[in-house]
């Protein structure tokens, strides 16, 4: 049976349901003004529904006559488990049968699918997905449930309050019962409630349980469709030869040999370089290899890494912009009985997600359709619209699974989507274009975690208390110059450069934090945990060094700067207990502790290492996590395990370096991620909490490096400060 | 014309014999379960079985694969494959999942030769497969789990 849009309830300020027009009865629940902040959605409701019903832009939920529940996922699934998490929230309040729950990605309608923490933007990032959806998705489930109950109450002529729902079955004491699927059409006729009461946490059936991931099967059978797997008829594959130095441009090009390669269809110039389009990837690769290009590097970054570090060091010796100031750090330091001064350097880092960047685009009469692992749909559609001269609503984004991202697929410059649009435009839209970046393109292509240099002067007084702490950070700002600058940069201070230092939960009385925004043409971007990826290491290493100077236990020292009874202190105590902190370690082995809060979540770690003949082995990591209500403790554990594996490569070896402006790395041989033999045993302990959920995709990363460094110190008495660790110092 | 035997079926391909098997699978046969991660035999996302052994499809030329039995993730069958995939699902190993086809192909090769691998055996045998999401703890556990199920 077909439910047409006309059968939906007339749009009103309070409700608008739209039929999905599928071949079976389907209940759909869309955006509903009473529960969200979608004042603008009113106008949208009055607009005619689009022709392709499965992309009904107002839909959050579809329930089929077969009881299947499909949750429209407004966030990119890139491994973090968000599709399972959002569906859990809906299923909980709906009282759905989890075995029949699935997900689809939502279309890019910002009036419905915006990240509630990002204003009117659709986007996944900052570990905000579960936090911003926590109430919204539960309300979706509760509203749908209420409509099924109301429909059953009418059919059975019983009070709604007497109806129970469990596992997608409605029942009444009289013996009447019905499955969701049987009531789909009736429920569609009910008005969306203006308010719903969410369950008492003690009645939760799914929230808090280790429900199986919804994407496990497809990803273990080769059937999951990642963006790179998507095909359009007549599609051409495009590879771009970009300049070896950032800021260089094409001076001249000879593409005659490239055009001779069988399968090469076209060669076009775009601002970032020369694109070769071919019938398959192999021909595009060979065609690109045959290009002869000379570059104009008059405006390019031509410095080497050593020169950049030297420049950052000089900057760090001068006063910067004040990012935080507590008490009087200089005065405090003057009273220190023992002091400490150190420099920490952090290299540029590539994200290197396993699925290389790619994007398929097809021009349409009024805009374009895009198939991609789009992470910031509201930036991608805007940027592509700019290229094509149309408004963002004319760019339809079909989000597909992302094979990792770690920040790379969310770019305020939308670089890869823009390139795809430029290529499609350059060939006049004569064929769909699949832009692919090779691994070399990815490692050499910029948008790195910015290089950073920290300089810290700190000291303790006679009583062993921190007397003063002066902290200077030099780094290129991620936000300055992007559309996000107004929201994230204040008085020249980019919050993402100093987060984790300027807002430290440690009660340091005299703290001064300065920042310098370094200038370079090397493009930078957030990399899993953003500023915390370097600030946590400096904070937690310094806390350890000060504890040592003060002759105190590193755990007790930290606790003395955290509020008694605080969540911070609880997490630290939890990890200490689980790791049996304080127990003797055998010779050559050491245990180190670190604590950091990021994205509203608190993570403490104890690392156990052994150092033998200069070789470092991380044997075990014990983590304690407080990220509010643990919606799915198994996904939380997986994210922390994974963050440890991801972070370890940056601890052990990863760096992107420059020789006269040219990136020196290119593939996994010289930018090698952690391999299985290096992976420590990991124990993750989730601290129970009734607080609203906060992030977990990123917070597992920051404490790892300092926990390992502090463990190395415990084992050897040697301090490793800069990342990646210079293991020769252990020899 | 090149004739390849893939997942038990003969396929005729009119492609450059030097084309890596990976691109023949992905671009010409629409078998996209085998992934492109590095193109340089570094990451293992490209792993297929050739004559029953884990092999690198990104550095095997189509011309060299002629006349050999090629199995991709889409064509898996048998007790070991089923046990490995079941263990992967039971422990929810996957995160982004992009490398997992290759991980599973390598794990099947390991368990076909070694019924009860130790952690060291697993580390040695799976070293060529990178998982950027860092799911290694669960990969080890899932291989032990599959070995138990097969015992």
C-alpha cells in the first residue's frame, strides 16, 4: 500500500509528517518544532515535498509494515559508532525491537539535520554527536511511540495509559495486542505530540547496554558501501597532480604524453593543480605520472622543518597574546625554591584515514549531486555551490560511510569537495566525476595537525606547592582565516591552540598562558582531539616533573590540585585503583599516570612500559573514562582502545617534515601507523555517571603520550618530552 | 583478453596486463570489498587469496593472476571463514571497517595454517594489515575466539 504525501497530516507549526511513498506502508516521523530549535522549519513544512520520497528531507524515522525501524543518521559514521548510538536513543524511547533497527544517512537539509551545537550547520565533529542528539533522538522515539499508542487506544477503545509497549509490540490487559507494523497507517494519522515524557533512567532497556553495532555485518562481509565504492554509470576517475610545495601554482604544462595513455579521457587545470580524467583508476594513475608540469613557487612555502622550529623557538622567547592569566606567574616563580624549564616540540601530522579522500559528483540542471563521506555537509554544500554558482540547497549530498577521518573529512575549506566540483565544471559536466586521492596525495596534501612548540617555566615552593607556571605555545591557528573564525577566535586567541592549558582543571594559582599564531602556507586542520593532541602531553608531563621536584607521588600531587569529590578526581582515583597504582614494578619497567579533560569528557590513563636496551615497549594501558551516561559502554571502550592505537603512532614515530618546503613522507613506509605487534593490552573502565553524555571519539587520545612518557621516566629516570619520542635518548 | 578465475567464476577482462589486480577487481568487476589503502603493499587493505594464500592485490599484476584461483571477501566460504566473520561480529571488532576485509582475509590464512595461534603468532601473521582506527586489541581477541569456535 502506498502512502502518498497527501495522506500526511497537513503541515502546521506543531506537526508535519510526510509519507515516504514507498511500496509498503511506512510510518515516518520528521522534524517537529516543539522539541527542537527549528523555528525556521515552519517555512520548510509548507514547501512541496521533493519527488524522491526516500530522501524526504523532514524525516528522522521510518517504520515499515514489517516492523523495521530505520533511523536517519544526521552524523557521519566514520567508525565512532554514532549510527548505533543514535539508533539506540530512538529505539529506547520507541520500545523498538533492536534486531529490526537499522540506519540510513540523512540528507543535507540543515533545517532538520543540523548539529544542535553548531547552530544551523550540519556537521560531525568536536565529539558532539551523542551530546547534541541526546534529547532530540530520544524525543523522536518517544513521540513516535505516543502516536502508536494513541492509534491503538482508538482501535481498541481503551485508555492510552493502559497500553504497554515492549519489543515493538503494543498490548492491553484485555488481551489485545498489535505489532508496530500493523499500526503503521493508523499511527500516521495521529498528531505529533507537543510534549513527551522521557523514560526514567531506571526503565532503560537499551541505553547503557553493549548493543551490537549496526554496521558490523556489512563491514565484515565486504558489502558495506564506503564512498570510494560508489559507482555512477559513465563515471570518470580523476586524479590531481598538486604542487610539491604549498602555495605554488602551475606555470606550464605538457599533457601530450598523458593524453596518449589508453583510457585517459581528459586533462584539465584547476586551481590546485592538473586533473587527469580516465575510464579507470589505473589509467588515471598512469596518465598523471605522464604529466610534465613546471611550477611557479614564488609564493610557496620553501622553508625546511628545522627552520620552522627555529623560528617558532624565537617566537616562544617573546611575549605572545595572553590566552589565560591566573594570579601572577612571574611573581610566583620568583618565590619558587626549585624550578623547571623545558621545551616541547610537536610535528605536523597527517590524519591518514584508511579510506583515502574521495568524492563523486554529478552535475544536475540546477546544481549537483555528491556522494561522499561528508562530515561537514553544510560546509561542503556551500563550498561546492560557490564553485558552481548556485545556493547550497541545490547541492544534494548523499552521505556514505567514511573509512576513518580523524578530522580530515571535515574541512572548513572543503578542499576535496571543491576540487571535485571544479573538475566536473571544467569538463562541462559531461560525465560524473570520481575524484580520488592516493595515499601519497593524502600524506603530502596538507591540512595537517599543526606543528607546535611549547615552552614551559614552572616551579615549586618550599612546601612543594606549584609556585608559578608560565606557558607559551607557538602554533599556526586552525581557525583564523576560515568561516569558523568568528565563533572560535577571540582577541587573537584561537581556542583550539590553547585548549587543555588555558582551561586546565588543575587549581594552579599563578598561571600565565601566551600564544603566538605562527605564519606558514602549510595548511592545517583539526586532528583527532585537536589542540589537546599536544597540550595534554605538556600539561601532564610537567605535572609529573613538578611532582618529582616536590618529592611527591604523581597521583597524590595531581589530586591535590583537583577539587575533592570532583568528577576529575574520581576518574583519577578510579584508574589508580584499577591499575594498582603504587605497587612496585620490576626493574626496567615503569608505570606512568596522566589525566586530561577534553570535549567535556574525563579520561585518566596508567601506562605500563618496559625499556630494554633502549627499546620501548608499551605493555598495557589501563583507562578510566567519565563521559556522562554511557549510552553504549562497548562502543566507549572501543573508542578508547582505538584512540590508544591511533595515538601510539604519534608517540612512537609519525611526523610530517619538510625539506625546502617539500613534504618528505609519502606512504605508510615512512608515515607508518601503529601495527598490531606494537598494540598494548588495553583495559577500559567506564565510570558510572548520570550526567548528560559528552564526547568519546577524541578524549581517549590526549592522555596516552604523557602516560607513556611518565612511565618511561619511572622506569629509567629519563624524560622524553617532544613527540614523537626520540628513543635514542633511552640508549 | 585476460581470463581470471575469481570466486569460482571465470571472468574475461580487456585490460592492461600490468594493471594491478586490485583495480581490475574494483573498477572492472565491481568487487569493491577489496580496498585501496596505499597502493604500495604497505597496508593490507588489498588482501585477497590467491591459490589459498593471502596475497597483495595492489602489487599483483592482472597478467600474473591469470590461471590462478582468486578469492575476495565477497567469495568467502567454508568453516574458517565463517568462524572468523562470526567472531568479528560477536566482538564488534570493526570501527570504520575499511581495513577489515583485509584483516579478515589475513586472519583466515593464519587460522587455516595454525589452529591455535598465540598472541605472538597473531602479531607476526597480521603485521602487514594496518588498522588506523586501532582495533588491534579486538582483532587479537577475535582470532582467539574464532580458533576456539573451530576447535
